[in-house]
C-alpha cells in the first residue's frame, strides 16, 4: 500500500507536472483561446475551446464535484500566457493528482493520514529552551484538547524523539472519522498532512476545530521559533511561500467538498 501511495504522489510530476522543473523555453505553448466551465451529468468540467480537459499522464477526463473547484481550475488555465506553466496551476495539479491516483488508493490515503497522526508533530515535544516548550504547550496542547474532546479520545505526548505509541482506540476513532470520504477530498487531506507534517492538524481542520491559519501557525511553530532566534533565510522563505500556496489550494478543495 505504501508503494501505491508513493506512486500516486509521483503522478504530480507526470506530464504538465514535470514541466515545473523545466525552464521557460521548454514549457508547452498555450494551445487554446477560450476557457469555460461546463456542467455535466455527474459534475463540472473545465473546457478549452469546447473540449473537456484531461489529465496529462493518463489522459483521463477531469470531472469535479464542486463548482468552486472547477472555477478555480478554469481561472488557472485562463491565467496562462504564451506558455503553460504548471507552477502557477496548483489546483489543476492537485485535482489531476487525484484523478490519476484512482479510487483504489482511497484506503492508502486514509492510512497515510492515520500513520502521521500516530507519530504526529504535536506529540513530540522539546525539553528546552523554555520559551519553545511553553509555546508548544500552549498551541499544541490546545489543539490536542480540542481533538480529545471532539472524538472522546486520549493522546500521549512525549519529550524527545523516541517513539511513543498512541492508544489503539484513539487511532481507530480518528480513522473512522474518515469513513466515506471521496478520492478528491482525501487527496486534499493527504496534501495538507504532508505540508504540515501532521495528520492531527489536518483532521482538526477538516472537523472545523481549528482554522487554516491556526493549523499553519501550529505546523510552523518550531520553524518560527528558529527564525526569531537566528533570522530568516531567503531561500527558505521562498519555499515556505510556495508551500503556503499549495496549502491554501488544498484547503480550498477540502472546503468545497467537506461534508456537513
């Protein structure tokens, strides 16, 4: 299952996805003039000059459940200039990743989120300096308390990096909370989990226990502490800004598909 999941993540580098690593000259030229959103029997599709968009790798027609998602994708297609730059199309890449993964990877995606939750960022604490310890206690404990109350579970945080197993009942209840979630929604949640390093923060966000900004702050607590101590690195700042775009895109897809 792990191998299947890694293969699904690699789909994001298929076709157009790979082009983000190429220079401007090698990007594919824009081949369309008109971008529209079409309502079909089972959802919404982006059309380029009247033709439904397909994924770049497996050439699968792209159909999404939510109008907002289709509109976001259409805006990215419409925003291309002379060349198609996938680096400026985060929603298109995320949805293509879901479509090319296929429903057979739904169990793997669920397992990945719960795997993170069982070894979560929020559960491994520093023993010093005291300022960092206090900030972790305040922000991370706050998130854990909300999750514990919502799901009626318990967590066992630890100091250091040695593995601390979490109660089976806790992980089972968290896994059950993902019952019935579709491929596109789980793709968004897996993306959020990878970007934050936390299955617990992702589950809290999906269940409206934390806001997106709360989650981003909690996920970068240690990094922000180091920045305050040593200053900000320009390249690291640029990478973080790109991750925030990916994060916001995954949040938008999640919100468009969130149940209840």
